[in-house]
C-alpha cells in the first residue's frame, strides 16, 4: 500500500527552528523527497534521502529512518519567505506518492 | 539548460470539452510523469511514460490519456471534462538509468479551470 502522513499546519517565529515530520508506508520504497511549494506555484525540490541518516543543505536538513518509515525536514533560522507548504513524497516503483503537505506559517 | 517546461500555463474549459496539456522534459531525461494537484491537496500520480509507452498508471479514469513522443516530450489529454478536473497539472521528468531516482524536476504546471 501507499500512505503518507504529515501534519496539516504548523506555525513558527522568524529566526526559530521547526521540524516537520512525515511517516510513510510505501511498497517498493526507493527514497524520500521533500519539496517546498508556494501558493499557486509548482513544487521545488529540497532534498532526497535514500539511506538512513541526516542530509544537511544549508538551513535545511532532512532525516530518514527506513526501519521506522519516518522522515523529518528541519528548517533553521526561519525567514518569512519560508512560509509555504512542505510536501513529503516517497518513491516506490519509479513514481512519487505525496502527502497532503504541511502548511508552514512564519510570523515576525 | 532549460528545465521542465509546460504549456499552457493557464486554461479555462467548459464541462464536456476536451483538453491537451504539453510537457517538455529536462534535457537528458527520458521519463515523464503527470500529476494532478487539487487545491489544498498533495499531487496525485496520474501516469508515467517511458520509451513512448505508459509504464504506470494511478487511479484515474480512462478519460485521462497520454502520449510520449520520440523526443521524450509528452501530452496529457482529458476528455469529457468535469468540474472536478479543475486542478494544477504538474509534469515531472527524470532519468530512468540514473542512480535510484534522482531528483524529480517539476514544470511550472498548468492551471486548468473547468466551468
């Protein structure tokens, strides 16, 4: 089966750190993507994890635990422009299965 | 190097009509996948094309069909449009022989409104 769960909405303050969690159940699992999507725009790639552990890319980091079917996206030093939806997507058999996305609101 | 490009960017159609959306993959990519994203939802997989054939299909009716051309570009066709087909249609491309599904690049999407 294919199932992705992530929180619907989160709020945080500018300069803070926020962690967005994602759990998945995916047949033929081949990796976990995180995308950022601003309203009315297409998703833009943030990270891809295929092995367990933490991948760091500037202010954004992503973690994967394959045994637990769990990932998180960590955003540091939040900026107002980080207000967006964050989509978790697992890959199984060459296609992406998306969660509904987590809408992050960053306030001053 | 152009990324994934889609056309048109916006489209308004009437119920019952037919629509064709187009996608050119990123240079070097040979696989094209189409997704439908309704407002407030995550993208839903429609189908994927590789070597000019539909390789996988999601849970969408036969009104949704597609095609891939020898230059790897692709079309999505939707017949007998319903109001519920109003959505952002996204195209993603990837390289089939890349290491374990490398980044899936999305086009800017086509916003389809059915009235």
